[in-house]
């Protein structure tokens, strides 16, 4: 689950990680009153107004702006709230901005120059260990840094039995070219950041930029935080941070129905019971020359109601050209599932405008095939995996 920048920063701050302080507003007037409060709390005269959407590159799209007065806070917030923000990470239609973060300006002049760094914490899947990835080239597109100047990206892998060691934290501060107070601040920053990553059950932290201020403080100016969905049951307060407006509407609806649905780009809708079988089915579709339009695990109870709900969800995707139902009847008998499919089909025949291929394997599969074939509906029955693939192929042509 992805979070907004202000939510990610809230989590970081609760672990003592230094952040650019701010508050979230959903109207321009609210932004102005929050700016006044921030000035009292932090002494800042200038504020940055930052669009809160689940996408990076907001600065480039005009979603991050500096306000040098309360009048500017008002006019900028007014302009950003309600805008359709298009960034290199959104679709061409962009994302509607519902809220802005009103934050203290932390790029103030002082004793030394400010510097921007890049830092992320994530799991290295090939070694099975968490790692901290960091670079002196902050504030920029990290993919570009990786391509053009890969020697400027460093990594520190963490041994789970020791956690991030003091030596590693100092090594990071050293590689970032810091000394004196900034060095010590950075050691504290990464130590707390790593602890926050582990204890919040996150799967990604990306802080770009981490800022060294002109008075040598180290602050997270941006925060991309992804929480591990499988740990949300024990992080109730974080689970409440979900903003469904930022998520795929079909996925949100499927979730409410208890269906395990992930939207994909292809043209063949899949309805499957069991995650493993769903993966195998997606491979099968690929090999038949199609492209899966979704991952969908209907779970254990493939009755008529459930099948109908699943059909409705799949058909919301306009790219779907065919639907492959691949269900293994173990405890639930295939003939029952077949009857469920026929019933669901009859209930919504006027809405189904694509061919349906049904493969039912397991208990009473032959009987199920017969039920489908004798129903007289536009449903193609298959028993073998390959048979189903061939039918998908033929129908896609
Ligand atoms: P992103 O574009 O979505 O990655 O959003 P960021 O939070 O990284 O902000 C984009 C850029 O805005 C940063 O790289 C900074 O250069 C700039 N910025 C952020 N906060 C401040 C601030 O307090 N003062 C000034 N002057 N610039 C800021
Ligand atoms: Mn950023």
C-alpha cells in the first residue's frame, strides 16, 4: 500500500527521523491558517506548497511551489488544489489533487551550502536482505543517475542478525562526503530511518531528496513510503491511511467483494480459483499469444453469485476481448461450478459481449463440460489445459 508524502513523513517523524515539517490542507484558506501556525512553530517565513498524489516527479509537473508570503500561499494552494497534475510518473490524464502539504522552507541560506542526497531502503530480493541505497546525486531522477553515473550510487546491505551497524551508518555519511556536525546528523538520520523501515513493516522507503541544510541538519524533504499489505493487520493505524481515491477503482470494488483482483494491461480476462493456478493460467494465455487483462483469484467458493460478481469486475475493463475461466474442482465439484457459470451467464447475458472459454478440471469435470455444452450459451467448454489455450488462441483471431 502506497502512502502520501505527508503520511510517510508522519511515520518517519514518529521514529525521530528529521523531516521538513508541514501540515496538510484541502482548501486554500486552510493552507493559509496552517502556514501561520507553521511560522509560529518553526520560524519559517517562506513555505513550500506540495501536491499530495501517489506519484513522483511532482516538482517537474508544477505540483511543488515556493510561496514567499501568505498571499502566495493562498494563490498557489488555490491553483494546485483541484488541478490535474501530470508528471513523468502519471498517465497522460494526470491525477486530481485533493490536498496539499504546506511545509516549512528548508532551503534557507546560511553558514554552508545546502546539498541534496538520494536514499532508499528496500529488500534486495537476490540476497534476501534489506539494503540502503544512497547517492550524492539527490533531487534528480535516480534511474538517470544509475544509467549515466552508476559509480555515484552506493549500497549498504544489512545483516539481519546485527541490524544496521554503527560502522555502516558512518560509512554512509562518509561516502556522502559529510564531516563535522552534518556527519553526526547523517549517522543519526540513517540509523533512525532503518529502524523506522523495519518497525513500520514497510517494503520501500525512498527519500529523494534527503537535505543537508545550510546549518548542517539532515532532513527528509520528500518521502515515498510503501507498506507491506500483508502486515497491515498488525498496523491498524497505518491501514487507516489508505486513500482509495488514489487506487484503481476496479481493484477497490473487487477488494470490497473479497475478490483478489489485480488489473493488468492485456486483453484476456481470467477467472481462476487459487493464486498458483492463476499464475499458471496467465502463463498459458501468454503462450497462446494473448495477454492477461487481470489476475483474479475467486477463492474457494465458486458459486453462481461469486462467478457473476467476478464476471462483472472483469467486464469493467474495456480491453477484455475474451474471458478464460479456469477452475479446479476439488472440494467444490465441477458440475456445481458449471451450473453456477450457466446461471451467472443467463443473469447477465445482455452485458457479456466477449467469448468465454471455461476449463473445469477435477471432480465431475466431464459432467461439467456436458452441462456447459448443453446450456446452448456462447460458452466454450474445455477440459485439458492445452485445449483451453487453443480455444483462446482461435477466439482471439
Ligand atoms: P517530487 O518532485 O515529487 O519528487 O517532490 P519533492 O518533494 O522531491 O520536491 C521537488 C523539489 O522541490 C525538490 O527536489 C526541491 O528542489 C524542491 N523543494 C522541496 N522543498 C523545498 C523547500 O523547502 N524550499 C525550496 N526552495 N525548494 C524545495
Ligand atoms: Mn522527490
